[in-house]
């Protein structure tokens, strides 16, 4: 059976970095699989005055490969691309865009399906949505879907305002809010592990779990994005979305089916059950910090405040660590420790669930650890107590280690390809529902408010795993970070 989808895809921000690095390769991946085939066209819009030919060159360049066959495919793929110079604030440009979309719809016998992709600065999202309605771009036949990038607001009120603007044009079922972490193989695998194994289901609760730890560590600094980052910080850039989504996957109830409705229902319940801190509690349970200059491998690394575009007295968080509690009956009392930051020791996204050790006939049993490696390594390890080789009954941790084969990982679709493919197929499972965004912003806004009352910020030297306070946060209750890259354990 053919899985081909007919569509005219309108890309706002067609000359941008995201489009070039991620979106065109993702569309090309779908083209190679036949999801996009004969009946599709892409209109790239941006301010620059490009010709179709120039634009096709840009698209070919972004999907460039080595083999000749690939080149011919890329050529054929790029021939479906059209460019329109477009100022998103100018109504007359939407009229031209509508005419071009209709022409391509006829030319490629698309049948009215439209996908609008907002891949540009977020301050334009609402403007575009409003114009799509006022200039009547949405078709009467076929689907009309909107894919929208993050950030979705910078707090609850701004997110609500944006959502109100979008829902003036699109219904919730037509809005696909991207959180590319949800497209990652091993993020999706959390659900397979949790709900595909009765063995794990039995112990996935407060009786057996001591803590849950989520780490999203970046080795890079703020790079070219200081302008945006200064207004965001790690809490808004990483915690409100990616960390929270992983947390929901780890703590939500079992969905009745792997359908969008069922998954969003349990996810939203998990967010509802998060224990809401007062500002005082938030200040005690969340630590913000900034990296300072250090030498890494003999190379001088700037501190955050010395980076171009960063205010010299900036209080923007480049690191967050926190202790999150949930009132969900299955997890009451189980701390969920999270941390994310820039300029940490090593890039890695990983989750560890610590299962309680305790008294055994062999003496005290160590805690058992299940670690899920989301990126760059993909797989999981389970550290259990085994018997030390040789005489005597001595317990020792043994580690079972599964990693996906790097060649298989390379051949698997990237997050963006998966997610765009799912949006084309009308599957919202791995996209953010407005309800979840509202819940996570409410949670995060209390922390922001608590921090706004603080006049200082913790610091950590670039290349470390954050400030001492991030270790003390766990230690005070008898916990510790499982992943400490400077402490040699077994290969991560
Ligand atoms: P970018 O600055 O590289 O591109 C912005 C695009 O918008 C360009 O094509 C530009 O021509 C166009 N544009 C700007 N003002 C315009 C106007 N008035 N009228 C018409 N076009 C206009 O940005 P980017 O890095 O590609 O990011 C795009 C979106 O994706 C942002 O929301 C960003 O937060 C999000 N995002 C980007 C990345 C990434 O890796 N780049 C990752 C995650 C999310």
C-alpha cells in the first residue's frame, strides 16, 4: 500500500538555518521513502529576493550526498521547490502566496492538502497565522496543518497569547507543535521499555524506585545565539519543553493505546499531578548557574558573561538543576532530579532510574540503576547486583549493556524526518498539546518568579558538571548523580 501524501508545503523561513540543516534533509528523507513523491510542492518564503533556481541550488546543497544516484534524486526532489520573497507583515504577499499555492496545487494534482511550517523567529508566528486567515489561504478541501517551532512563548501569558492567535486560524487538531526531543528514537523507546515489559511495569513505582534523574548536557556554549539565549536561559530553553516531556514519559500512567488521544491524556494527567511549589519552595529546589571561563584541553574557553552579545552582569541561567516532586499516587515521595546546561563536561542526554537496594541475605545490596541513553549514544544499561567471581558470597554490581549499532542509528530517520512524516500522516502523538504547554509553563513560571527575586547566580567553570550546589541538592537527601563523567565508571 502506498503511503504517499499529497501536499503543498509552505515553509516560512525557507532561507533559515533550521530549514537548511534539518528541514530539507528531513523532507528529502521522506521523498526517498516515497512519502513525498509526485504530488507535492514546497514553497520557501523568506525576505531575500531569491529565484526558484537559486533556491533549488540551496535545497540540493542541503541534501548533498556522495553517490551519483543520490545527486539525480536530489535534483528531482529540488525541482518541486519554489521560492517566494515574502515579508510576513505585508498582506499583499499572502495574496501572491495564495495564488502560487493554488497554481502548484493544480500543477501537482495535490487536492487541497496544505502544510504550513513556521521556521522563523517566534515573534512572527502570530502575524503569519492571522494573515493566513485574513487572506483566506486555508483550503476548503484536503487538510490544513500547521507545524510550529519552539519557543512557544516565554511564559504562560505569552504562550496563551500566541495560542489564541493560532487558534483563531487553526483548530487544535491542526496544530503540530514541535518538540524535537519527542522525535528522538530513545525518547520514544522509554515508552516501549516501560509499557512493553511487565517485568518493569511491576517495579515502576515508589515502592521500588528511589529516584529518577534526567540529564540534558551540552558541551557547547551559547555559540551565535546569545541574543535569543539572553531572553530565555536554560529553564525556558530546555526544562519547560524537553526535560518536562521526558519527565512525563517517565512518570505518566500507561496509555490505553498508543494513540494520540490516549498518550496526551496520560501525559497531561502527569503534568497535572506535579507538585506545585510555592516561590520559596522553588527557590530551595531549583538552582540556576552560569559557566565561567576555563581552559579545556589547553584551550581558553570564555565565560558566559564574556560571550558576544551577553550583558556583563547577566543573570541568565546557562545551567539548571532541580528537584521535582509529583503527587501522582504511584510516585509520591520519589524525587525526580533534573539538570541541563551548556559548557558541561560532555554532550549527553540520559535518564537514570534508581531502584532501591537494601537488606539481602548477602548483606546490604546496592541500588540498581536503569539508564536510558538518548543521545549521542542510544541504548540502555541495567546495573544489577551479581555475585563477585570466586569464593564467597560477595555482591558486586554487574552491568547489562545494550547499545544500538551506530550504522543502524545512522540509517534510521532523524527526529525531524519522523516528526514531519507523522504530521503529514495526521498523527499528533509526538507533538505538544496546548494543555501540556499551559501546564508546563505554569510550573516553570513559579521558578522564574522565585529567581527574579535573587540578585546573584551560582557559577561553574566551563567543562564541569555544574556548581557544587547541584550536587548538594541531591546529597542532602542521601542521593547522588549517577552520571558523573569525571568519575570513571563503565563506558557511557
Ligand atoms: P534563522 O534566523 O536562521 O532564519 C529565519 C528565517 O526567517 C530566514 O529565512 C529569514 O529570511 C526569515 N525572516 C525573518 N524575518 C522575516 C520577515 N519579516 N518576513 C519574512 N521572512 C523573514 O532562524 P532559524 O535558526 O532557522 O530558526 C527558525 C525557528 O526555528 C525559530 O523559531 C527557532 O527558535 C527554531 N529552532 C531553530 C533551531 C536551529 O537549530 N536553528 C532549533 C530549534 C528550533
